C-alpha cells in the first residue's frame, strides 16, 4: 500500500468515525440542558409558524401567520441577546371583531442591540438603552416578553433550562420517535397543573417542529396555544438596524411612529387605541377601528387652569344641547393628565348621559401625539378622526365656538 492509498484509507475511516459520532452523540436520551444547548445555537434562523389560540368560550379559533427571524448578533449585544424580528398577521377567519382592519390585524417586533421596536394597533413604539434601561431589565426584560417571543429558539432554550433547574415544579419527560425528539413538561403549582407543554424537535438539527401549551387545563380559564413550524420563510434580513427596519417598513417608521407623532397627523386616520381610569372608579377603553355610538369630541384638558377647562366643558355642553334640539347627539370625553379626582369633578360636575371624564391619562395623551392643552379631537361614528384643534393664542375658544354647531352637525 502506497502513501496515497494509506491516506485515502485513513480519510475514509476518519469520515466514517465522524459520521458515526454525529449519529450517536445522543445515543441515550438527551437531557433538557443538552437540547437547550443545541437549540440555542440555531442562529441565524428563520421559519414561518402557524399559530392557533383556542378558547373554550370562543366560537372560532384565533389563528395567526407568523414569520420569525434571528440574527447572530449576541456577541455585540449589551444584553447578550441575538437580534430578532417577529412579523405577525391575524388571519381573516379568526374570531375577531376587527378581522377586516389590516392596521389592527398585523404587526411586528424587532430587537437589535439594545433597541426594541413594536408595531401594533397602527402605532410604532420604541425603547432604547440606556434611556429606557428599566424596560430591558425589569421582569426579565420586555424584549424577552413581547408577544410571540416564546417561539424564538433562544426563548425555547431559556425555558428548557428553567425546567431543568426546578424538576419538582416542572415535571418533564423526554422521548424519541422516528426523527423527532419530544419534550413534555407539566408545571405544578400548589399541587395543581398550571400548564402542560409539549415541544417537538427535529432529531438531526434540533430545529423546533411544533409546540403545544395548555394553560390552566380543566378550568374555566383554560386556553390552548399550538404552533407548527415551517422552515420556508421570507428571506432572512441582512440587518435589523433602525435604517434597515425603516427601509423594510417605510409607512410605519414614516407616519406611525409614536415618538414623532403629532395630533394633527391623526386627521383622516382611525383614532388610536387608548385606556384610562374614570373619575367614577371604572375604566374607559377604546380599540383602534372600533365604531362609536355617536360622533365624539375628546376634550383633552390636560392640566390647564380650572377656569379655562370649565369654560370648555360648558361650551361643549351648550353645543351638545343645541345639537340634541335639532335631533342629533354627540358624546363628550373630558380628559385630564393628573390623577386629581377632586379637581376633575369640580370642573366637570355631575355626570351626564353620553359623557366620560378620564384622569391619569398621561399615556393616552402621549399616544395621541398631543403637545399642548387644551386640544379638541373630533371623531366620527366610524372611529376616524375628522379634525383636531389646539386652542392657543392663534386659535381661541370663541373662534372654535362659532364653528362648533355647524361642524358637529356635519359629522352626525
């Protein structure tokens, strides 16, 4: 045998040994930490996911089509987290009152090196280190807790490690069937089953294949979530920087960005979702795209002086009375930034039909893009903003008052 023949023989033996080692690395059943290590290495990664939420009380399942992407940027990340992009679409046949509203039924979340962007309900919100450091540290970090984040390989790996650290709380079973590795976990809290989790992985490369989560099984709060992974997805993004995301989503970064939104940009647009407590102890919530029982004027009084606020309240009530006399009606929402119930009640007085008085509305005011007080927002029955008026030295209340009756009649 010459040197060349000997080399080829040794090469074949080496390749055969390597192949055998790759096939038998988990000849015994792998542990949760073994699986976590393999799943955690799946970067870069892309997949599409069919996601279904089943509620016993709902007539139909809620179904989503999701694309998930993960980039190998953890080494450059201040939080040690790979960059990711989650794009979701609520399917038209889902049990949703807004199933035909595209702005509500789609969204995305992107994270890249301390920068988080979330688009939902027609609004793009963003968070950045170090300006919003608490957002990324409290409760495990928002970037790890956003909707559908549990589908990411890194999130699955972290969950498997959590299961391994507390075997009494998380009772696990690992098995193999054909080309699949199956992990089943029951989370036990005070002797009761809080969750059942089943995750299937490809035995060759440990890519997730399916996930089934039963929350509160056998109770009135039961909910089942199932996800089926498909390896075919749209092309992996080259980067998830702000510039790259702005090129991918020009409308969202151009006109839907909360940080740059001003109230005048709402004209012709659906009124954004908001929620705030009322002076009467309840809470008033509005969902984007929701129809209104009557044309509505939102008087954002903020924290302007009580005399000016009371004048606006009285003016709008007088207009409402005139409209009712003509056979119409409007609803009025008086909104205050502070949580001072006494001052709000003193300004507004007794509750009247078709009125709401909101307090502690800082987030609502921010989301509506309001920069000064008072501001009036006129909304039609279809939930779209017809006009906005900021009352200041250029536009006085008396000028608005002269136009209000005709304007209100126009939006009936």
